[in-house]
């Protein structure tokens, strides 16, 4: 599943394509993705002009005129591809050659947005775990998908004091607490594994052991920010199906120090181990992560 850096990469790729553009026509090629499209979906979007784009956790939010927003989650395999009316792919700073097969006629092309400059923006999702919903822009924080989400890991609200207070009574493993979207928004399995490895903290330690004033907590939050920013600059990580809007694959997986490296050497001389926590693979070094 795309994590925060991948979603941010897609959002940045969509900005030069969508900004100030009007949606002239919407094609829905099925009645649902993970959930049914909301009533009035097509009518609300057609004739609406894009004002801005944002990311909240792992959601992309496209804001239109008249207090309307489109909330998009990519699920496991969702992606956007843009195609110009002339067939050219040079749509902007974040758009490069899409390669073959990027047409508006694929079997998994479920939503096609036609823009006022002739561009087609196609949402493709083979597994259909993604979702789209409409919201009132001025009340986004009250929307059912967003209202219970925690602070952004790249924002000023994420502090050692905040995390220590949230972890104070948590006996859950540290990794599980970091993945709790009600505490920190958008953190996923890959980058939590990498951050814990850099911070030399065991994913199995109890979250409540990191207290206010503990330098290890400060280091962990610094590594979380650094890793997310590095991954965004690298265009995310390509594992299985992720691609940016340009069809290009992210490259951050080439820098993994722990994730998906079971049995390989750690820089400390130990071996990377894989365990399963809450149904997810965790990769860490039991020698240096305590």
C-alpha cells in the first residue's frame, strides 16, 4: 500500500496537471471502488474548477470552487495517469514519459476526468481497494475519513511532548503505537521500520518506555522526519504496484537499511531479522535495536 511519501509524490505530480483546471466531464466506468461512489458524484465534479491540492495522512484532497472537495485514497494499487489530447506526456515538472499501455481504455481504468484543456486524468486500480468521496471543504476536519486522524509527521504539531503524552499509558509495542493513525497520521510499515532502525529502538519495546525528556524519543522523531523527506525527494518506494503520476517508479527502496532485508548484514555487524506484529512484517536488527 502506498505510504505517506508515495501519496505526497502523487499529490505533487497532480498539482501541475489539475491546478486551475475545470473538469468538463466525468466517466465512471463502474459503480464503486472499495465503496460506492457518493450520490451526485458526477454532477458535483462536472463544471467545477480546481483551487488547490493537499495531502492529509494517506489521503489526497482536491479542493474545488464552491466549497467542494474530493477525497481520494489510493488503496493498494490505485494510481493516476494523465494523457493530453495530442498524446504528448510533457504535462509539467513532475510528469515524464508514461511508457506503453497508458490509455483511457484499460480494463482497470475506473474513473476518467476530462479537463478543460483536453487532458484526461485516469484513475486505474486493479484491486479496487481505493476510494473516492466528496466533502465540504470548510468542514473537512469533520469528514468521517479525516476526523479521527492524528497530527502530521512533517508538521510542527509532532513533538516529543505530544508523543510522550500519547504513549504514556500504552503497553502496546512501539511499532504498533507509531502506526496508530489516531496519534500520527500517515506513518506506514516501511518507514516506521526504517525509522526505528536508525533510532536503534526495538519495535517490540513498550511504547510507554519513551518518556518526556528521553533523548531517544527526540532522535526517533528526527529520524521519522528525515526518512519521510528523503523518500519524498526520491519519489517514494516502489514495492509491487506503486507508480507516480508520471509512470515512473520511486527509488527509495534502494536505501532500505532494514525493511525487506531479512538475513542480510546490518551495519552494526548483526543480522536483520523478520518478525510478524499485528499481521505485518517487521524488519529490525536485534543486535543494535534495543
